C-alpha cells in the first residue's frame, strides 16, 4: 500500500483526497492515515489539509522497499527487493537468500553495513545515509570460467548510470572500480557458487560513495564521492534504479554471446587505464607495461617493454597505475 500511495502522491500536481486513496486501495481512511504517518516517520514531507487531502512537499532520500519499488523501472532486476536499516553485508544476505532459492533479480539494499566487503578480503566503509550499498542475485546458465565477465558488465552499468543521473565522467579502473579524477568512487565485488561445469548463482555487490563529505584518514587521498565531485546531493534510489535498468541491458548483451563483444568498445571508451602505464602484480613478480585495452573476454591487454602482449585475467593478478590510485 505504501508503494501505491507514494506513486499517487508523486503523480498528482496538488492534493490527493483521502477518499480518492481509499477508493484506489480499497481500504479505510484510518488505514490511509496510518500509512501517511509511517511515510512521514521515514522522512517524506507530506502536507495534510482538511477538505483538500494530502500533498507531497518533498521526496525524501530514503531507501525503503516502497520507495525502491516505486523507482525501479526495469523488467526483472530488482524484483523482489529487500531493504535494511543496518546489515552485516548485503553480499552475505544476498548469498543466504540465493541459497534458499531466491529468484534471479533479487535485490538487497542497506542504509549501512557493519561488515561491508571489498575485494581480496578488504573491508568497505559503509556509513548510514550517505552511500549506496546493494547486491543482487543472478542465475546465469554459463560455465564458471566465463562468470568473471559479469563483473565488467556491472562496472559498465554503474559508470553509465552515474553519467546518466549525475552527469559526471565516471571511468573504470580495470576490472571493476569506478573512479573520477583518479580517486575511487565505486567498488564492485562479485561472488559465485558453482561446480565444475555449472553456476548455481552469482551475487554482485556494489558500493557507491554518494553524498559523503569526508572520509577516514586512511582513504582520504584515494576516495571521493558524487557530492565531492559535483557539489550536489543525489537521491540514492534514482541511482540504484538507473543501475538496475542499465545492468539488464548489459547482462542481456553478455548472455547472448557469453562474452563482452557487444560492449567492448564502450568499456574501452570508459577505461581509465587505456594507453597508460600500469604495474601488474602477481605472487611471483611485478612488472610494468602499457595498457592497450581489453579483449572480448574482458582480459586486460598489456604490452611488455620487450614488445610481447600479455592478456591479464581478472582475479589472478592485481593491476595498479603508477600515477596515484588509478
């Protein structure tokens, strides 16, 4: 009922009478009033005037199931959606739901995380009210060996969405970090459950620094936020809705060929590493070369100083630029 009331208030230029809402929803005036009070408690500014009805004064920056359902415009990604005020990790919860049979498209969002996950076991700072922390479940019928490309498709979806909603030139640090001005804006962590020839599910976790004004000392020089880059505050539901819609497009393109062939050129156009010197770090060696882009399987193409071309597989090595964070 919350979703329907929010939608009606947003669609109406002026007041919506209590009677209209009662007739629309088939409930009593008391039930409508209770939902209005709940929405006010969640942060919506709703004016109530006798003999006129209700009017939405300002859309709150809230991450509730009702608001997210109201904003999500995709066909299947984001259905169902679970929202939490606080959670250990959206990836952990999404994996638990997937193990219990949650369908493809299940979305988990949290206002804050107490144990947010980054790549290679790192933690991810997830304060309440300022960032966007979410994970979603995919169930692709693919070989496990090609699953890492989903991470690159997700990075492309996020970068494109940030440009759509915020107008900022987001770039991708291969394979999946989103950066602006050489500083990290978004982290993406993909985890999967699979057997030798079969993927049970993939969970893609995304953390976006949206309205942060400052960061802890240890990451202050390497992190940024949409607010710090633009001077504007953004509504987080707008961003997650854009990501879900874009991800549906890129995921479909990926599943058609089990490759990045259809989006390789767009990814290269957003690649922060392109034509830059990078350091490639493995367990056995560290070397430097010139990044020449990616191939259709998402492997990073790096030209060694001796002229040979290496194809770097995501997850096997660490790639760092020698010019700051990127």
